[in-house]
C-alpha cells in the first residue's frame, strides 16, 4: 500500500479539518431556529432506511421547507437519548425500547409504525431446523443476553419452557451458528439470514411475529414536548417519510441502488441490499397499511402490543401511541 | 566480513520466522478452521485488500485522521497535566484522581453523551481517541519527569534557580525516553479509540466497515480490516520509535541514587494525606460531574447526576434491591478481572525479560504483540472465544491481552534504562546473563513495571466489562449493556460509579505497594 507523503500543508489541512469538525455541533445547535431538523436512525445506513434516503433524494422534504439531516446509528448509539435531548426531532426505535424509556421517565409518543411485523426471527440450519417454537426445546440458541425477555415472551406465548433452552451469549454475528457453536440464532429476518444466504449457507427462519409475538418495530418516536410545539415540522417530516417509503415499495431495487451509491464508503453489497430491500417489504406492508397507508396502526394492534409487552415485563398504556399525526396527513 | 555474515543470517532467521508464522496461519485457516467462518488465510486477506483498496483507503483516511487528532490532543493534555503535577506537587493527588476517574468511564455510558454533545461528525471519535491515550502518557510522564538525580536538582537550586529551570533544563530531558515509550503505546491506542468512537454513529471509517463485515459473515473482509488496523498500529508504533531514535541521540542520563534518609513526616501532614486528600478529591470530582452535566444542560433522562445515583443506590425505596443486583454482578466480574490482570502483567514482564535477553525473539514477536493489542476487540473476541471458550477463560484471555502490551513496552523500556555503569560492573565480574537480569536490570525496571501496573488497573476493568458485554454475557459488563438498551440509565450510572470506585481502590492498592518497594529501589520516585 502506498501512503501519501506527509507534508506540512497536508498536516495543517488535517488539523484544520478536525478543528472544524470539533466546532460543528455549534452549527446544529443554532440550526434549531430555522427549519433544519435531525432524524436519528437506529443503525448504520442500509436499505433498512431506504424510504428515508429516497425521501431525501426525491426532495419531498426540501419542498416542504425542511432541511433534514439523517443521523446514522451504531452499536453504541442509542436513539432515545438523542430524541430526549432534543438533538433529533424524530427517532426510530421499537415499541419495547420506547416503552422501557417511558418507564424511566422519557416522554415519548409513537406516532407511526414502519414494521407492522416484528423482524426478530430464529435462524437455524436445514439439518437441524427450528420451524416452530416447540423445536427450540433442547437447543442451544445464540443471542445477545439483552434479548432474553424476547425469547421468554415467545416461550410464554407458545407454552415452551425457557429453561429447556440453552442460551449462549453471542455477538450479533452469524459465525457461531455456521461454525456449530450453537443450533440457532435470535436475529433479524432481514440481516443475518440474508448474509448467510449470500455467503452460500442455506438456512431456515422462523419469524417470531408468526407465533404471537406482536411488538411494533421501527417505530417513529417524538417527545410530547415536540408534538405540542413543533407539530408542523413533525407533520412535514412524516409526510415526506411516507412519500419516500411509497416510492420504495414501488421499486425496491432502485432503493437498493440509491443506498449503495449514496454510501460508497460503507462497502455495501448491491445484491445483498436488493434481497434485503425486497424481503423487508413483507414486514412493512400488511392489509392494514394497504387500506390506510404506510405507518398505520389501530387500537387492536396496539392492544396486541400491550399484551406482548406485558409478557416482556413492561406495563404499557395505550397512551404511548398517538395517531394524530398520521390522521392529519392521511386526513 | 564475518560480522556481515552474522547479520545476514540473523536477518534470514527473522524472515524465516515470519514466513513460518504466515504458513502456519494459512494452513490453520484453510484446514483446521476451514468451514467455521472465523479465521481467514493470509492469501485471501491479501486478495481482499487488493480488491477493495479504494474503499479501504478512504475508510483509513477517515479513521487515521480521527486517531491522529485524538493522539495529538490527548498527549498534549497529558503533557500539560504531567508538567503541572511535577511543578506544583500539592495538586498531584487531585490531578491523579481526576485523570484516573475520567479514564475509567466506560464507553457505553460516555458514547451517547459524546454523540449528543457533538452532534454528527468526528467529535466523539476524536474525543475517544484522545481519552484512550492521555492516561497512558500522563502516568509514565510523571515518572519520567521525576527520574532525575537529586544532585542535579541541588545544583540548579545552588545557582538560585527555581522549578521552571529545573523543568526545562533537567526534567524535560530526563523524561524524553519515558515520553517516547508512552507515545509508542499511544499510537495503537488512539487508532483503537477512533474505531470504537465510530460505533457511536458514523458513516465512514474502519470501525464502520468492521461492523458491516462481521454482520454480513464476510470473514475475509473482517480479517482484511483487522490486518489493516494492525498494520496502521505497527506503523504508528514504529514511526514514534524512529522519531525517538532521531531525538535522543545521547543516551538518557543514568540514575545511581542511594536511598536517601528522609526526614519523617509530621503527623498532621500524614493524617491530611491519608484522610482529607481522598475526601477532597471525591468532593471535587462529584462537583465536576454535576457542573459538567448542568453546564451542558444534558437531559436528566440519560445524563444522571450524583444525586440520582445516590437516590438509586442508597436513599430510594428500592435501593436495597438495586444494590444487591449491582453487587452480585460486580462479584461475578471481579474474580476473573483480578486473575486476568495478574496474568497480563506477568506475561508482559516475563516477555520483556525474554526480549531483553534474546533480541532475535523480539524481532519476530513484537509485531505480533502490537497486532494483538491493536486489532479491534470485536474482531479478535470471536476467535479468542472459540479457542478459550465462552466462559471465564475467554474473558481472562481478553483482559490479559489488553493489558499485557502496555506492560511489555513499559518494562522493556525500564530494563534498558539500567545504568551503564551497573552493567559494566557486572560485566567486569563476568556475571552470567541471568544474574545480570535479576540483580541489575529487574531493579531498574521496577518503576516502569509499577507505572504499568497502576495504569493496567482501569484497563483491566474496562477490558473485562467489554468482554462480558461481547462474549460471556455475565457480570457488570452485561448489566451495563442491558441497562442502556432498556434506558435504565440510573443503573448504568450506578455501575459506572461503583466500577470507578473499584478501579480507584485497586489503583491505590498498587500505589501503596509501589511506595513500599520503590522507597527501597528507586527513592527519587517517592515524594
């Protein structure tokens, strides 16, 4: 590998660039006065947020007078502090995280639901498959220990004794399954299983949502304060988001193309992104959204969520959900 | 001619050592770990690096810039602080305490706060890079600034000059070898800090690519990135070493100090040092904590104040339950941490001795040692876990690896600081190498070993919590990971507080031991 020579000019430029990036926060703090808003995503850029990138690309937000910055997440970038601190107007998280934050004093409202079906799945290999919750008995499951309540809820919903499953703490990585350290993995349907398929490893998936696990995922949260005082901006932001996702559903391959081109420094694989983009649609589109539109939820789906969240040990009130923004948009 | 031949064969032996390591790796990856998706063979790694060179170069540009800025800022802060401490000794306790506490803060707690403070951009990456270097520079530098023969200071004083002259004329030069040794450790650490900083939400960089590669079962990509990260760390280490060679053309001054008989301290002074000083440090740190968070108007939702932690652990109605949960997790963590700490220190000191006796081994082994330290722990953890198991042994291995490298560098440097006259003396009696090692070099190494042992306390605690979070899923590391995903920031900050107290206590224990030993072997270090 060849490195550029270290010159005084280059070093000074580097230092100046770094200094500029250090003072950058001031720019965002002062930007609150005009219509620049931050939108905190829950993970690194990928087609998972394809609709949001499309919304930015087709300029719906700019038309509505909004200057939206999409902030990437990461393994150590929880969404809730960013929204609660007012750094971001809107954030993406799941109903279980949002309700946990509310129990700790956050004042969040879920204003829309991108994933109608929870993306958590159990992935296994065809030689030793997990096709139903009963198959879990006697198996070793690799998962982040933080996700134990999810497995416990699935077991409670399907009369499986969780003590008969051996939990092995793993990182979010398919290697332990492929190398035989575990029999199955708790993961998202839309990433590790696709990664295995693309790497030529056949696998079997069982979606938790198909076995009673009803927890809204990729939900949009705002604070009560923002809902009262920045309502117009939230409506414009969500309207653009909806337009973006509708464009996404119309052509998922184009969304994958866009994301790969937009983030050349992430090393995203175009084929993987295309498969993920298509598979994700099943989680986001339901009879409910066909009838009422992207992001919709009803008292019934909220009640199902409250029941499952109860199994996760969370007492949640239906007040956590607020459909008024969607009603205003779809009006 | 004969000399050249000897050099040539030595070089060939080094190359042969490297080549056999690479071949063993290739065979291991291809056959032993073939279908496990854990280890890539070197040939596949090289192919991948060539294939994705433009991508990796751009990512490297971002991460290296972050690391470089953090390296400069962190080390500058360390130098300023060390000079202050040595010039104005009364502030030492407080400065040491604050420096230690800041170094102990776990990433799971500070990451989100840094991201909220800085917003998008490089802020958190640079800050974490700076935070991961300042402490390992500060501690040895204080040692170095004091590694001065008292007679020299007496000379300065007899000319009627003060502390400033002593600093610029005597101490600044005496500390250079120590500074270079700590900057060598800082180079890989800054890079690792920048990578970890990218985990708080970034769009480019080596850290971002590593996460992507691991999640997509891209083993070659993961190892290509780990290889690049190690190469950068080794280059950084070598560059600092080279700069050090250019600078210190003259050998560092040798120290031959006889144990001075010190006037016994006055009782009230002793009492003050033992009781009042720690209390004062605690009060100042708690005040800083409160003022920092209030000053930046950080949301109480996640930025808990001392009062919140007090209520959660002591005053609140559920406090007993919270305490028992926390201390159960802490007990689980501490056993393995202490063992890993001792293993890492021992390994570092023993390897330093081996390197000192057999320079040929050093040539082959030191790149491996640097690589082990600089590969992001997220990449090596799965391999370590596979080899050592997911249990306590795996965690012990991770802790030991994280602290053995700084210990090795520090001890090597200490062994080489042995005064030339002492070595000449042993040589003139034809003392065997082992006698020389134990009677001359090891005593000279003690200040460096203890400096490393002190620094290693917080590092061991941090490594243990990371290992628990990523691999074993037990103990306080796991508890902290759990709490941040459930927004239980009260528990998170309680864990941070208790862990910091544990680190400080461990540090104090080592420091006490150090005073006992060094007042015999290196009295100039004891104030």
